[in-house]
């Protein structure tokens, strides 16, 4: 059996490629980093290291091979022959790989290939729709019909945390990837075409929106809030940030706001989501993972977009009648970080501009008022404890209004 892993980075090698290999597939990676492609083809295997406060364990993944992403002929042929495929390239790169995927689908159609399922491992709601539109731009009408009938674009929820790999982590092996042990892969059961492939730790689920929103609005949102507050205090690592009792309190309550909203939205068991938040908080303390606030909080433009972790989660909360005071607090931190990284002057006018232009929130949106109220506190140099107290007061006032 053959698997194509489009993207040979941290998630590609450290998670999905590993699961493919453990499920009996010969894995071909597609990447544009010359050193990665050359090393994979030379070594035919690579190490994955599980790290935790209890120690470390190395396992080797193989046999593997690699194809350079600029070699459309080889990429297309690999896709045409694959039994399963996945992408983990980053949302912004999807438009660049779509022509190669389209060529592989075209070749598969011409040779009478069987249906192919592509597991999309990108942190984006409706990633399947985006990739479908990008691929269809490259196909004829007949090819589009075949695509609709035979290609499954399967959204996945990537819960494994994989930090930027430092030279110390690699320990002399540029292919080594250090990861946490958590390794479940929820996927959209309804999106598969033909037989669902047997892949270790893959959990097909209907409706999949629950898992997508739980990952983005609980895990990613909480992680981001932790990162922005950690950066505000000058902390380098996530484990240092979450070790601050006030940050931990804020992060936990922000996650619980989203958890309650998701439970109401999907009529899901609230206790199980609460347990998931507690597991995440424990995983954030993994010192051995060495995950940084800079990585987790990076690209605030994306994280502040209308449907992403911060704005999307507060929107869902408001829809479900839950006032997201702690999410507002974290979002204000993201706005503060956005202006700092952009080299723009901190100020209420610029903050309102970010919410309007990046987050698509106008002045009449209740979220704008809440976020800017916290942002003003950041401007004045408020302590995290003071920010927490403001969120507690705001939450109490809202509960009083409801009563």
C-alpha cells in the first residue's frame, strides 16, 4: 500500500507520516526543501522522538521516500498511484500545491484509478471547500465530474503539538522530530469516497464540525491566549506562561467559555469537553516539548481573522448566549501583539482599525466593545492579575443582567 504525504515538515513527519507508516503504508513525502528530500531518500527512514516530563523515546519511521514538489511529473505519478494521501503544508501554501494535485487526479482518471481520499491536515474551518475550489480551477468539466465522484477531501483535526525543532532537539539528525505522545486523528467520516482506509488512531466522526470547532475554539484558542499573555509578561516558553497562576486561570476560563458554547451548539456532553480542557492544560505544561510563545502566538493576522480561533470562538459564544469575557481578554492581547509586530503605534484608534479590517468587526458588534475595553488595560500596563479581575467583574455583571 502506498501513501503520499504532501508536506514533509513537523506535522507531516511527526504525525501523519508516522501514522501512515505504522498502518502499513510505504510513505512518499512531497516537499520543496532540498535537504529534507535528499535526506529522506538517502536514509529511507527518520526518527520521531516522544518527549515529556518523564523522559524521551525514539522510534524510527520507514521505509520512506521523497519527491521534490517542483517535479510535477513525479508528484503527479505518486498521487496517481497512491492508496491514500494527506496534506500538511499550511493554509497559505494550498494554492501552490493545487496544480500538482490536479495533475495527479487527472492522471489517475486517465488510468482508471480507484477513488482517492485526501486527508487535509490544516487548521482551517472549511479547508475542504478551499482546496476543492483550488483544484477545480485546474480541471476540465469532465475532470471535475470525476473529481466529485472519486476524490474525498477529508478534513482532520490535528491535536498533536509539535514545536519548532531546535538544533538541540535534533541532536545531530536533521530529520528528527520531537513530539508529544498525544496521537489521535479525528476525521470527517462523511467526506470519504469508497472504503475508509484503516489508519492507526484515526477516528472517523459525524458531525465533524464538533471536532473542528473543539480543536480551533478550545485547543488553538486557549493555546493562543496563553501565548499572548506569556509574551506580555516576557515569558519565552508556553510551559512558563501556563505556570503563572493568573494566566492559567484566564486560559482555563477562556477554554471553558468555548467548551460550553460548543456543547450547546452540538448538544454534546459538556463533562467530556471539560475533561478535554483539563488534559490540554496539563499538556501545555510539557517543559520537554520546548514550545515557545512566539511560535504559538505567531501570525496574529490569521489568528484574528473572522472565523479563526479568537474571533470565531467569541462569535460562537455570543450566538449561544455565553458572554466570552476571558476570550475578549486574550483577543485584546492578540491585537496588542499584532500592532507590536507590525511596528505600529499602540493606541485605541489603531486597535479599532485592526478589529475592523482584520477581524471584520464593526463598531456595533458587541465584541468590539469588550475587546477594546481589555485592550485599553494593556495600553495602561495593567498586570495580568488586574486583567483577570476585570474579566471576573465583567462576567459577574453579565450574569447579573441575565438573572
